[in-house]
């Protein structure tokens, strides 16, 4: 019996040791996780400290931080240039007076009426045929703006061409369907609803309803 009691005690001690080891392992994992959380918190605080320091001392920084500060400034300049290139691709520039978005090539801001200084390449861009409603470039020979659906101004030769009544594409002689949108040539679908617009009392240009100034001549449009 003593032998069996001894075995029982050893089994009990072993079980208690395993339970304690499991508890210790769980506690160790909890503490490790807590350490990781605090390290992440410190990283975030250091980031905010660095950002605040740059905002407060961008021009009077410690000489030891010169390389880092100049690198941040260089990166910010690149970001501004990239954003301007994106706007340029979208046909948008910023008004120097109100900072509003203006269609590239417009001589006046449609938000405040300020005369826009056109870059050199804009002079060549003036030759590009643009939509009178939204100002975006029109594809060669297009009868409608692909952005807002407004009818495009055509010269006499273009106006005489046979066009699809749905998308405005030129139809070759004898074709029964438009090769661009598949509309039957003789069908007359309902016209697309264009955005609400108003007309400039000075030059007669089309102005979006939410704009206060004509982007063509700068006249205030009530």
C-alpha cells in the first residue's frame, strides 16, 4: 500500500507541476503580448513626436537632423509634383486665388472669376477641341462628349457626316449598325440627360449650374 501511495503522490506532484507550467506559459505569452503592444504604442508616439518636430522646426532644425529633414522636404515636393501631374492628366489645375479646381486651359476661374495664367503648353492645348459643358478634350470626330454626353460643336464638314444617334460615332455608308455601340443605324434612342447648365450673358458659353463664373470670359453668372 505504501508503494501505491508513493506512486499516487508522484503522479499528483507531476500533474500539479504540469498545471503550473501551463499557467506560467500562458502568463508569459500574455506578458509578451503586452510588451509588443507597448512597443507599438511607443513607435506611434515617436512618429507623432517626429511629425510635430518637423512641423515646428522645418526651417530651424537641429544640424544633426539635417539629412532627415531635407529628405522629408524632398519627398513632400515629389508628392506635390505627382499630384499636380495627376490633376493635369485629369484636365484640372488650381486657381491661384481661391485654390479651386479649374479645367485646364480655361482663361478664368469658374469659382471666383480670377484670370488664370496659362502655362506655355496650354497655348498649344487651346487648339484641342473641348466639351463646352465639362471642358474635357473631345476625341477627333466625336459628336458627343464621352464624359457628360453634351453634343459637341462640329465644323460643316463633320456635321455632314452620318453619325450614330446613340454615341455620335461616324457611320460608314451602307452600315446598318454602329460599330462602336451596336445601335441600329435608323433607331432613335432617347437623348441622354445632360447635367444642369446655364449660359453666360456675356459670351453665351455653357456654364455648369453650380459655378458662379464663366470659365471662358470670367463674367459672373447669376
